[in-house]
């Protein structure tokens, strides 16, 4: 794959609110992308390594939240400083993508981008790597389309969004519709019909992605263009002012849904993917890995370890119910 124009945007500004009951220590919650699943580097570190398998490290851009600075300030030794984009506030995933996308397009107007969340676990990274490469390669033929990566489901999960593919024999399929976190009966029907989980992994030409967002949320892109038009000199102040008056927009709901004719779906083969969104999913993931022994956490406690937190939580629960 020609990587000359390929970039990766790693999304690392989320709050991880659904996992707070597990990630809170001493009254303070650690956003899950800064946690480790079972000792070692953080999930964000895993995502950066994932991105580095498909694009050069110098073309990995990560967006983080200013309020999380204490968690990420030591994570990016291998990245140029200009590749770390700091979001002043959380104003939804549309702005969370548009901010780093604007930074990439300023440097490379012809960029192709792969967008990767930073809070996923993948047991078989080589499977996802192959799918990400194909998604980037597909952009040479689908100039204006966004290629979404759908995860092959192993259960009728109600906690994930679903993508329903249209009937097609092509590797990249048209999309019939999205279903956000369906109730159990509908989830079983989607599972039986060949629906897939929405991973929020996707690839697009940067200019086309910007055009998609502008088509659906024109006021948002206009304001970001103004913030970037004056050059980098006083941009942080302009962005702070922009975010102070910004409404929140969800990328899936406000950009993707209703744009099905401009989207294509690549189904990722089973790869042991999970978003670790709840303590139950963390427990299920660890169980599937069949660990006989959980590795020791970092001795300095610099990375919050989910496996040990789950074990400690189980012990506390047993003590309370004994």
C-alpha cells in the first residue's frame, strides 16, 4: 500500500463514563483509553501501535482533551508535538473528528485518513490490520465514499450500534441502515440477518470526509474553517472561543445516518474485538482470553489496570455479601 498520503487519526478525548465504576480510584476516574486491560501499556498505546501498522508514525495524529492532560502528557514521546491536537472541551464526536481532520488537511490537502478510536481491545491485531489496509486502498476507487469497518458479531449484543448491509456480492457493500443499540428482540433479528457491529473505525479521503460533515452540519465546518484560517499563531485562543459556544453533535447520528448512499461497508472477519464499555465486557474479554494468571501491573501505578481493578471489585463484592 502506498502510504505517502495515508494518515491515521486516533480519537482519545472521550470520558469513558460507562466504565467509571471500575476505573475510579481514590474518588478520581481514569478515562478508559488511559487504562491497561491486563498490565502493560494503555489502550491508547495499543491504538497508536495499531495505527503505526498501517501508516508511518509521522502521519499519526491523536486528539486528546485538555482536561485529561495529566493522563496523556507522557504518552506521546514517539510523536511530533504538532501531531498531538488538544481539544478544549468535549462537544461531541463530530467536532472530535473535525478538529484533527482540519489539522491534517492543513498539512496535506490530499490526505487519506483512517480514523481509530483509542479504547478498543483486539485479540487478533493482524486481522484488523488487514482490514484497515483494505479500507485505505479502497479510497483509490471510491473517491467520495466513506468506508466503514463493521465487526463480525458473535452475539445479538444490545449495547452496540449495528450496521445492516444491503444485499451485494462485493467486498465493499452498500449500507441499508443503521440501528443504534437495539432492544433484545431486534438485536436477535439483526444478528440473524447478517448485521454487523458499528466499530467507529473508518477510512475516507480527508477532503471528502470534510465535505460529508459540511453537507450535514454546515455551521460547524464554517466555524472550524474560521478558526484555522488565521494560521497557527493564536489558534488555541480561537479554538477556545469556538468551543465555548459550540453545540454538541454526534458523528454517527448527525453525519453518517441519512448518508447511506455515500457509505460503503467492509466486514471485518472475527478478530476478538470489544470496546470494553462496561465492567461486564471487561470480564467477558478477560474470560475469553483464558488467562491463568493476570500479569503484574506497572509497579509505579502509572497505568490503571482493568484486570486488577475487576479482581479487586470482585473481592470487595464477595466481602460485602458474605
